[in-house]
């Protein structure tokens, strides 16, 4: 019976280890997907969107400066404003973050909204749940511990059986106690298996 309980506990511990490894793999997948999306929005798209905003702001500032400058300087400032406006206009159609849906009232860009939209394109990656695998591993380990705990009364039964041999007067009581310990171990093992 002790060998059966030890084998069952080993099987449950192995299942717990497998579940915890699956937890790690799923967490790595989820983190990698998030990292790719963050890098896309805040790195690739965000950098170009920032360049567009910078050109738009420079164009506006240069136009404002040209409006109050001397005519010869105003011409140069207006030309520079047009260069920045053209650069922003050239880049904007190819940049998702330059679209009106990501422009906020103050002229800034809604990076969080873009990240949310990008994450929404891969719902299977967003839905990854490593915690469910971790809980499964924890439950399997709890069962393994419970099964091994059920083997403790078997040790007492073995001790009582060993004591019954040299103590003939107490043999009957020791054998009864030993068999009681075996029954307790069996009840504990069945209880652990049925509890989960």
C-alpha cells in the first residue's frame, strides 16, 4: 500500500511540475506578444508619429514667426514652414498614429489607444492565462502532499507490527492498532483522491 501511495504521489508531483512548466511557457508567450506590440507602437509607429508632430509644430511656429518678421526673413521662414509641412504631409498618410482617430484634442497622440487596438487584433495572445496552469499545478501538488501524508499511518502500522513480535502479551492490541493505522491510511488516501 505504501508503494502504491508513493507511486501516486510521484505521478501527481510530475503532473504539478508539468503544469508549472506550462505556466512558464504561456507567460513567456504572453510577455513576448505584449513586448512586440509595445515595441511596434512606442518604437516604430511612435517615433514616426513624433517626427510628424514635430514637423507640424515647427511649420506652425515658423508660419507664426513669418507673420511678424521682416519681409525678407518672412519669406525664408515661410519656405522653411512649407518644407516641414510637406514632410509631415508626406509621412502622415502612411502612419496609423497620424490618423484622426488617434489625435487627441490637445494635438497629442493616443498611444495607449493604439496599443489597445493593436492588442485587440490578437485576442488569442491577450487571452493567454498562465495562472490557470499555475493553479492546476498547485492543486496537483496539494494532492501529492495529501497522498504522501496518508502514508504516514502506514509507518506507524509497520512499527506496531514490528513491536508485536517481541511483545507477545501486547501482540493482539498492537496488531489491532496496526490494522487500524492501515485503515486510517486507506481512508486518508481515498479522501484526498475524492476531495479534488
